[in-house]
C-alpha cells in the first residue's frame, strides 16, 4: 500500500450495550508508522475502540477497514495475526516458560520452524531486557516483567499494528517505567501503535497524534504539542487539570 493510504480506517463506529451507547460514531484514519495515543476519562470508550479493531467486540454500526479490507469480512485469526494487542492484565501463559510464551503463536499459528521462532524470541527478549529469563516460568515474574513478555509475544507475530490497552494500569508504580521504556523502543523501531493510557509524559514523548475521547465521541484530534499547549475545550481542560493535580 502507498504510504499516503491509511492502513486502518475507522468510519462512524458505533457500539452499544443494550440501550447504552459506548461509541457514538468514532472516525479516524491511521497511517503506517503512526503512534496514536487515546486519552480520556474512565468509561469514555477508549478500550472499546481497541477491542472493536481487534474484533474482540462486535459493533452495531460503522466500518473498520485494515489494509483496504473490511475486518468483518476478514478471517478473525488473520486479523489478529496482523493487529497485535497488549492488555492491561498481561495475559501471559503462566504454565509456560518465558521462551515458550513467545514462540507459541509463531510456531502454531504462523507455522514458523521452531528454531527460527526461538532465534527471533531471543532477539525480542534482548529488546525487552529479559534475555536472562527465557527458561523461567512466566508465573514467577513480576507484573512488569510479565507485561514485557506480553509485548515481546505481540512483536513475535510481526504485526502491522500493535494496540496497547492501558498496559501499565495494573502495575505497581515502581514497575511502570520499565514497561514504558520498552514501549518507547517499540515506537522508535517504526511500529504502528495505538495506545490507550493515562501516562501523560509518555503521550507527550511518543505520540504523533492524540485523540481525546469523552462519552463515546472524539472531541480532540491534535498533535501532542497542540493538545498540551492549552486546549480551548472545557472538557479537555478539566481532564488535564485533574491529571496535573495528582
């Protein structure tokens, strides 16, 4: 695809739970290599957007196209091969070793030869700073280490986009930095990323665009510089004042 063609297009995305509308017509495009950070108060629909993109949630109206193809007409497993996701709660396989966690999907889903998957996994473990942990069971790792394994596991599938759903929200404060540092390395590698987070410093540093979501609508779509310079939107001002007062 041309670099001028979006790799991801979301148009008028609507999601409801019964009579409650979580998303009310979300629209945005994403281009290869972009880092989009989604901010907003709890319950605004941020994580739901990611879950719809990765087809963990169905949606009632609108369209999501990836690489020119409607995701609802595409094989769900093929979509997830190319759109990786890192969750709040790590989701590592605690009954497996660190290395086994990372090679599981490449070997069994992509049918990559095991020795090739192991070679790649070791490169990724070095990237996330866990090269000395490959034989350890995932269950004995700290939360920050488990989240770094989850990032390596997502990268092992060589996706076109990785979605990060508040990846530091379940961590003890002293472990947040180690995960954010790994995410910065991933961003610097050129990976296309959509990140839902409350980490304002990270958003300032790595985002190309910030989408601010409130009550199921995008009410700001700006560069970090413009967003943090002083939004004229009262809802954004209130959100930022609460963040800065913590």
